[in-house]
C-alpha cells in the first residue's frame, strides 16, 4: 500500500488497547474502533467486531486510520493546521470537511490498492468511525462522503483526493 502513496513511508506502530477512551476526542467508545494517537494506530477490539459475520467495519476503520497516517506523513496534516483562519466559524468548518473528506477519499484509494472489491460504499462509510461520532459534522454531507470515497476507489491514486481545490458544494 505504501507504493501507492510515497516511497519513504515510516513504519507505524499498531497497538491494541482495552480502554474505551478515545485519545482523539476523550469520549468513551462502547464498541470497537481504530484511531491515530500520536504516531501510533490504536485498535480497540470489542465484541461488535469479534462476533460480526462481516469484516467491513473493521476494514473501514483501519482504512480511515491509515488515511490519517498518509495525511500525517505527507505533510497534509501540518498544512491543514497551518491554514490561516480564526479557528472558528464557517471557514474552519469547511477546512475541516475538506480534510476529513480527503481522508475518506484516501481510504478508497487504500481499499483499491489492497484489491478489496466494494460495491456498496455506505456500510464502509458507516464503519469508519464509532457511532458515538455520529453527531459531529466534520465529515460533511453523506452524499459528499460517498462521492469522495468512490472517487478515491475508482481512481486508485491519491491524486484524485484533492479536496482543497474542489468547489464548496463538493465539500459541504
């Protein structure tokens, strides 16, 4: 998968954890989830994934976390933080959506690079984050999430994921 993105990716540690607290939000997450904490991918494995008949949610969550690694190691994350704004209001909200929709797109690229066959992207998007995050609007509209993950998957290349030049309606 690294060959799809850059030639000099640094290894990323993966750690399994038992506690429910998300390092990203501080929320307690009831079920399984994957997130980046510092430079480590942390995985909480609970009964919802263990007993599931499908690996879609686990696969989607790992792909979304990997997207964060890509954004971090390519400098996209630093550039996002450095964007000029007052960190409030509509300007920040749109920048956040551009960043998180790009992560959705990169997850699609990752899935394609691994040879994963996806026909229905809705369960993939639903599995990317724990249900406790459903109230947050940082990802944008469901139709735009579908658009970006499909775009990344169909292209199979990260260059398709430039949400920063997309029109505002495409990142609403």
